[in-house]
C-alpha cells in the first residue's frame, strides 16, 4: 500500500503548500513521456485538485463496477498506478485513508472515490481519455509510437491524445517493453538502431583462453528432420571448444544413434566437458530444461546457451556475435524458410498466446534492423549466468494457469521484469519445420522436400546442379539430343537404394504389376523395379522434376513447355543374378530421364546406355548424373549387359 509512514511524512512536510503538486506512479513498469511544464498544463486543464488514472477493467473487485459513474467515451474505472494532485489534498486524502483490511491500495482508493462526498470535496477526477496517464492493460492496441524529425511520442489513437505517462500495468508489461524499443532515440526512422552497439565488445583479437566460458545445452525433445546436420552445425560454431561445456538432452529415442555417435566425435573435438542425458534419465522436458539452468548455476557458468534441435545455426559466428552484443538475455532471430514464422513474439494475448505486433513483419523481413525487447522467445537464446542467479529463473510457469514449457519460461521472465531481447543485426540461420515430420519410412529426411526444401536441397541435390541453370554453362551431349548433367547427390542415391531395398517388393522382371496393386497406367514394362508410388515418393519425385529437371529441360528443349507430369517413375535394379540388361525400347513420354544411383562402374563392366538410332553409347555415367533425352520416335535405347555387381537407376517418363 503506497500510503506508508515515510510517504505520509513527505506529504506532511509540504501539506501547507497549496501549489505543490504530487505526481505518483509505479516506476518499475512506467515511463514519463512529457516535461514538467507539459504535465502541469495538462493537469490544470482538468480543473481538479486530484486526478487518478483510469482503465478498462474494475480490479481487483469487479463487483464494484456498477457503482462507478458511467462514461460515454473513455475508460471508466480508477487505477492507482498513477495520480497527481495538490499537496494539501493528497496529504488529507492519505491521512484519512484506512488501508487495513484492503488487499491493495487500488481497492482502498476505489472505495474512497465511490464516496460522492469525498469526490466532490477533493475535486477528484479520473483521466478517462489518457491525457495524463495511459494504462496499457486491456488497452495494448490503443497506442502507437509516432515520429517526427526530432522526437518520438506515444499517441492514443482512440482518443487522439498524447499521454504524459505510460503504465505497463498487469500483464501488459510486454507492451511497454515493445513501445520502449522506439522511445528516447533508441530507434529512429532513416537511422535505424541507435543503441545496438551500446556496451558491446569484440572477442576477435582475444586468445582462446580469454573467451568467456559457455554452457551449451542442446535439447532434442521430439523427432526432428536433419538432426545429424543440426549437430554438425553446432560443432561448426566458430568458438573455442575448450571454453564450451556441452550438455545434450535427447528426450526421444529416435535420434539416439546419431546423438551417441556425434558425442563421441564431440569428445574427441576438445570440448571442455561433454554430458549426454538420454531417455534413460526419465526427465520430462520441463525437468530437463530446469536441469540445464541448475547445471549453469552449480558450475558458475558465464553464459548459458540454449539450442533446440529445430534451430539451424547456419552462421558459424552466431555464438560469438551474441556474446559480443553483451545483453543479459539475447536470442538470434530465426525464421522458417520463406515464412513469417519466427522464434519470437512481438505481442501476445491476455492468455499468453501469439499475437502479431505492428512491427513484427518489418523485423522478421529485415525492413527494421536492431535489438528488440520482445514478449516471448524460443528455440535458441543466450543468458548470462549471473542473470539466471539474480532472477532465479526456471521453467515451471504459474500454478494457476497451465502453460507449455516455452511459454512458462517467457512468463517467468516477464513476471520478474527480465528483458528478453532478439537481434536481427546479423543473419544467423533458420528454423526447421517439425510439425509434419514422420518416422514411417526408412530414410525420413528424404521425404522432407515439401516442408524443409532448403535443408533438403543441401543434402540431396548435387552440389554442381546449379551451374547448369546458367546459360553461360553448356550442358554436355554425349549423344545427339542426349543431355547429361548432375541432378542428385550421392547421399540421395545411397538412401534411395536403401529405401527400396528396405521396402523389398521388387517386381520379378515380368509384368506382374497386379501383385503389387498397380493397375492401368501404373503397369510398366518388364523390369526388376519398384515404383515410387510403392514407397510413397511419387509426389516428392514430381516436385523434384518440377524444381530441378524442368528448368534445364527448358534450356535445351527450347520449344517444349512441359508440366511436371510423369506417367512412370521407378527404380530399376539389374545384376547378373536376375535382370542383367534393359531390352531395346521407346519410352511412352515426350522425354525421359535416367539417373544413375550406383557407384561408378569399373573398366571391365560393360554397363551403359545405347541409343540405337545414332549407334551411340554412354558408358560409366557418374553417380547422381542424369541422361535426359527425347522419347517415342527418335530415341529407342537399351542398356548394355552388366558383367558383374548390382546397378540401380531411376527411370522417369515425363510428359505423356
């Protein structure tokens, strides 16, 4: 209750000064936006001796709501978060106050205000339209930051007023923090972030032993695509490993093998310490994350770096850049590829769910660059060890309302007035899409082209494929109108072979498609093969054709505009023990591609493709390379008999 003996003593010392004004507000969640002369002028416009702020809700006792005078336009209910009045009036009001029995000073003042005699005696008014006081709770969207050439201010766009004090009361502190990003010359249009480099430093000239120590906590709580590549990117961070203590929390067994193998490599790489916490620990996610914080505390770590398995840190300098920024809590901005989904929220609803802030898109797309005080972060962030201790951080969340682990942590940080910053001053990486990841196939990452195409492409498209998209690079023609270029990576070839062998239902080298549930147009020529439909890869392959084959096809077959329609596409297997050659045939399509999946053949293996019309053969096609050629009338072909080993090839008929 803000009417204790010390405050009353202050009031008493000036109680006889009829012109002395008291201005009271909560300093930890409020900012002043006007000079004293402006505040005095606004107060005098009320023609009152005492003015309290107003808000939209009647708290803490909603049963009093009907007793408040009705307001045609403006906020109706008294809020004790800010008030201003002449010293004699404030002193008399507080001297007569009886705070005993009230759960808050606000409830006490509300009861006093509802006494019409006291209201008239003290000429007591409420600031219904935010001329002096702007309470943000249940009014978060009423305000916005405005700029001119020299300054910034907060405007209430509902009442067209410029409040002198902004109060982030209740759960609305996040809104005050968001507004603060632009106030007091912190960020200025045309100049950008003014304070981003304040208190920052550089590590680049330091010796390894001078780098701050880091506890790096990696969390894998569910199956995640490209997990092995994620771990590799963590290992590629440009930071002395001798200064990093590593803790890997793998709370799902799906990645146990990759995690175990990588930890062996990490131990050999020279990390200060390596600890593996698996499902054997029986920790929940909440318990595991609390354990990470506790580990930082007991080890007195300088920095605690959290990285979840959906955060791809492509920039190897990410950790160093975050430390150099020198904030108590800082997250790098990550987004899902070509989406607005990111690892931070600029605003939130009353129930702690996502809400888009007015500057969210500008920050995510980089139209605004800076270090931003935000409402919620996830996936990857750096916290100073002393901050964890000072604020007693944990992931437990409120007892009265269930929040998931991530929102619980942000709630605790906001509740304890710990600013969570996110920076987009550098490009750090991106988020993986994990919601559609399934584990039903043998190689599940291979099926991620629709949801994580950027990461998929890095793994599965040949590293030289992009060269042949340029008109300045000619596409080799080993035979007339037969074009050869790299398409898929060796990893794709290897995993596709393993995927088909794991499926195992190869045709017997004759037209037995009915046995495998393939009828009509799905029936194929006699071959030992597996159709892409059988392994659930048909749509994925058509997308590969559209994205990576057609652009080159349109370069070389310039008059043909194809659509990504492929009537037949399958993996063919041939060896001495079963089908050892591909008989002469014409493909029932406009053009076709044959993609080598096997390792390069040796000189004594007479394997390759022969085009009979031109009496031209292509031998020893490199793994991942494709032969693209017209079909039907001109390019009848067969393959030369294999003499040893087993070869695999993708056959795809396009544009029937």
